[in-house]
């Protein structure tokens, strides 16, 4: 691996791994487990960032749902929505379903 820099060249006790853009993107979307050659669990990386990202997504989704609810309560007559608005509502409902499915597991 060419992206590993040893901090102390005399020993192998510490090193720095600098991620490129692709690796960082993967890190943000995944959790990494490190195992020994005998498949013994050694370390986990990424669970904290995954939890933080998921919490931010849920908060954003809750805010969008509240906004949508507020907008719908103000509608007093028949309204024809443009295709882009219908697609946005479909996306919002799809995301809600995904979060509900994940939380019910």
C-alpha cells in the first residue's frame, strides 16, 4: 500500500494512512473491520461516522416531513403539482420507507 507512512521509521508500531478521494468516499459509506490472518477480530473503523451520517440524514428527513406537512395544511383547494414536485415527493417517501425499514430491524 503506497498510502502508508510510518511515523517512527525504526519501529512498525505506528503509521499514518492517507486516503485518496475514492478511499475516503468508501470510508464515509462503509465500516471497516481489521482481522488477523487467523480471522481474529482486531479493530473496527467507521462506525462512529456512519452513526453521525445516519443521524444527520434522519434529522434532515424529519425537517423535510415537517415542511411538507405544513405546506399540505395550507392547501385549501385542488392543486395540480408539476412532475418535478411529484418526483420530489416520491423521493421523500422512498427515503422515509428506507429509514423505517432500517429502524425496524
